[in-house]
């Protein structure tokens, strides 16, 4: 008669193998519903920056010394929430006794959807793109020359780019579409209705400057409309 111990051996080994197989099973993944959702980090709002340089040019035989300012201003709601970063270039005449009495011209290009570069480098700015006698574009290399018909002798100048043109952008998280369109453009701080004068702002000129708002009305003295006329053959 065979010993029962000999039969128990394979049974014990079989049970041990099954135990090891179950022991090596990977642990079930944790319940995803129990995991805490990650907090979304909002990107920081862009900072306001300015860069200034000194220049001079002659208009009507008179030397005009001026300061050129390129910078950005944050468009904010009344509660301080930033909505867009507005890029501008300003030219202010130096050595002015009372800057608060000097005219200030805000220049916006038509569109909507166009930066102020056309009026800036084509008409009003102290420097312009060199053109032919009939206003035709010369072949490259293109050059900038002093603009002897600039308005800088009689008025300080500010060129403003609407949101999504030039270097003006909606802040991260804001929909650019809210600034696109005729009405949206006007309410988006790219028209005189959204420009406000502040005597305490020295970023643009010594005793006056610009700051963008959403709801305030800017009282201006005049509006000048310009258009390019091209003759036919």
C-alpha cells in the first residue's frame, strides 16, 4: 500500500503554486474618482513695459527734439481684472514749458483688424518709409527717413494698435473675439472713447499721459479722417 504522504506532496505543491500566482497579481489601480483634481494654474498677466529713446528732426526748418516711447498698457475692468495688453508708440516734444497745454493726437488705423503702422510710418510719425515722388513704394532695401510733414511740431502723437494687431494681445485666458468687430473695437480701448488722460502718468509725457479704460468717455477736440487716393492709368 502506497503511503498517503506521497500523494499529499503534489497537492501541497499545487496549492503553493496557486498561492504564488495569486500573490504575484498586481494591485488594482486606485479609484480615479477618489483622486483630487489638479488645480489649474492661471498664467500671469503680462506686465506693463516702456522703452524710451531720444531723437530730433527738422520740420519747416525748425529742429524738433523729441522722446520716442514704445510700451504696453494693460486694459482693465473697474475691479482691476486685466483684459488685454495694448501696445502703443508715442512721440512727445522735449523742452515744453507746460505739456498739459500741448495738443495730444491719438492715431488709430482703420479696419477693424489693422495696426496703426500705416499712419505711423506712412503719414504722421516723425519717421516714415521712403517713397518715390508719386508715393510709390521703392524697391528693397527699404529705408526710414525723417518725415518733414509730421504733426510733431504742433502736437504730441500716440499710435495705438487694436487687440490682435501689432503687439496688442488679449491676456491669457481671455477670448480675443470680444475685441474683434466695429463695436467691440470701440469698446476695447482702441478708440478715443476708451482713452483717458492722467496728469500723474509720466510714462508718455512729463505732465500727462494715457491710460485705457472700459467705460469712461474721452472728450476730444476734433477728429481727422485720412484716406489714400490712388490714381488710375
